[in-house]
C-alpha cells in the first residue's frame, strides 16, 4: 500500500519521468509513503489503472504533456469512475495553461500550474489532513536552492538502460513565440557544487548517458565551463553527454574544452528553426546567422561533437520555398542530425496572435500540429509531414548513411530531391510507419536505379556497406545479386540505448571519411519532460 502514487505516462521506456522524480524527492516525510509507477504509451488505460489501484492510494499525481495527454485523460476518467473519493492531482505544461477548458482538468480534483516541486508536497499534506484546497493552484516559483535534487530516485535499472535527465538551470532568456520556454522568467541556476556532487554519485553508480535539459546550457559561460571541465576530467569510455546550446554563442573558453572530448561523446542540440530573418523577427526569435554558421563549421572541422540541428516547418509567413532554402542551407553546414519538425500550437504560447493574419489552422487534438496556413495548404503540409517521417526512416535513422545522400546529386536541392523521393515512396507504400528495413532498402534501390538512373552495382554496394555497418544481415537477395564479390561483414550489434547506437553509426562513418562528406542526419526522440519546441 502507498498513500501517494506518482504515475508517469512516458513516451518510451528509455525516457524516465524527470518531473515526478523531483516530486518524490521533495516529499520529505511523505516520501516513504509514496511509490513511483512508470508506464509507456503502449499500455492500455485499464491496465494502468489496475496497477495504480493495486497500491490503494489516497492521492494519485500525474504529469501531463502533449505526448501523453490523450492517454492521461482516459486514465483519469477511469480512476474517478472506479474510485470517486480518490484525489487525482495533475501537473505539467499541458495543464498549466488554458486549464479550466480542458476535459482532463475538469475530471481531476486538483491541478497545479507551474513548477510543482514544492507545491505538490504542500498540497499532498493538506489532502491527507482532510483539507479542501482550491481546484486550480498556481505554484509560486521555487527557489532552486530549496529544491531537493531528484538523482537518487534513479534506480540501478535506470542507470543501465535509460537516458538520465539532468539540469543545471531552468528558464530561458529568449521569447520565441512557439515555445513554452518563452513564458519562463529569466534563467535560474541550481547551486553548482551540490549539482556536481550529484553527478559524481551517478557516475560512481555507473551512469553513462546524461541528457541536460537546460534550455540554454551555454548561456552562463562560467557554469557551462565548470560542468564541461568536470565531465571531461572524469570521462570514461562509454559515457555520453547531450546539451541544448545557443548556436551563436560558442566563445574561445568553451571551444578549448569542447575540442578535448573524444569523438562521439558530446551531442549539441542547436535550435535554428528558421533561416528566414523576417520569419524569425515575426516570432520574436533572435539569432546571429553568421556566427551560427561559423560555430557549426568550427564544430564540424575541429571537434568530434555530434551536432543535432532543428528546423520547424509551418511558421507564420514562411513559404515552402523559404523553408526549402533554409533546409538546403542547413544541409550544407553538415550537422550530423537534422530534426524536421512541424509547428505545434502549445497551450499558452503567443504564437496564436498570428492565427488570423496567416490563416493558421491547427489540429485540435494533441500534439496540436499545424494543418495549413495561408502559404502552405493542407495537401502540401501533408507532403511535408510525410517528408519528415521518411527523413526519419532514411536520412535520420543511421541505417542509410552512405545511401541517403545519393538521393540528392551535386547541384540539386537536397530538399526538393528528397521531396520527390518522399512523394514516390508514399505512392508505393501508402503509409509512413511499419516499413521493414529490407523493404525500405528495396524501394531505395528501385528509386535510385530506375528514377535517378544510378548504376545498380554502385547502389547495391553502398546499401551493402550501410547494412554491414548497422550489423544487419538481411540485405534483400534482389540487391545482393548486384554486389560484386563478398558482401561486407556485418558489425556486431551494440548494447547501448537506441539513440547512442545511432550516434555510434554516425561516428564510425565520420572516422572513415573526410570532413567534406555529405551531411548525415538523424531525428531526436520525443518524450522528455519538456514537451515543447526547442
């Protein structure tokens, strides 16, 4: 039995619930009366409810995000149907804005808006004492030195099999209108020494994969440098560190540390979103494009950093032609990953002020993606959505590192070339999911040899190398027949989490080819506690 159940509905198993671990860590004397249960989106709501009720809780806390809002609504409805007296408390970005109009908030007993680290423990005590707090509570912004760090809540299984989310700061100094972070007050930093001590304890326990969720890790150069030096001096083979970086802020004092990390151990996620200055100004996004490009060039030429760059399609005032130009410009900068995102209307963000002028029409259901606007009609937006998915399967998965660039020849637009392939593939497959890797390879071979008229022996050899690099032994016989000599030996399968295996593929390709090789791209996983655009 447990008086309090914190129920996490995660996007995937590898994404642990960071926010709920904060809640448990800050419950004080209630911590031992609390259990954290984690589920993924593949679990049936009724089975989730059964697992929760087995603990006979008096309070259930659930974090609600765009990726789990639908499932969370069903779970809450079932909980209140079966146990009307059970107190259901919601938090998270999805219910922190436009709260009262949401069915899930109407079903729940209480909703905490904002950072609930300290507000949830207060509410839980009041409920256990029989008090009747308000339905909606706005959490005062906690002083970070008063917040207990959650890292002891990671289990040994978490350390072995999952991404470990950590943060040295909260908030964002920028005001990009599509992003929930634009609603935050200026950046706040956790006390550095306790944070570093917590990292050391995780390392001592065997932690290998750290993902910093700070929105602007390199904003405070002194703190960023201290953390990077700490990680560098304690680095061991197999450790991996992910940071979200401001792309136009990479001064000498950071560069000197960054270049010392072994290849493939750092990943920088850089949010570019648009290369159109007018569009950027329209959504209140500030960035220095010349400095951004120079920084990406430096990272590619002088470091082993894995670069993950983001673009968003569907921004107000950005046409397909403008997005295509930005996409091609980004490909030329050769990041290892390009995340092709579709604009989402996140609750509470000021992007809605452009709805009337630019005819912005969004899906009313999570994740609230743009359906069409004045410059991009619905059929074209659907083509872009398929482009994004196929980019994930082909250019982003790491399965076709050498083959994917054959889709765009020199002097041809990578964007329009891949769009042609995307249209062709959809005409064949009539779907964007559940395409087996060998079948996808067959379609690639057919398109490259028949439509793009590449030599079949060269395409087959390239596909064979890609399959061997990924440890795949199921290259289709129809392709193998064109491979001259024995097929390349397949690499041994790895044991790292899926995203680090993918990055290892990119690193192996980079080590064996010159820096001038074409861009290699992958897409990030959904499911961190942020739930918003970068």
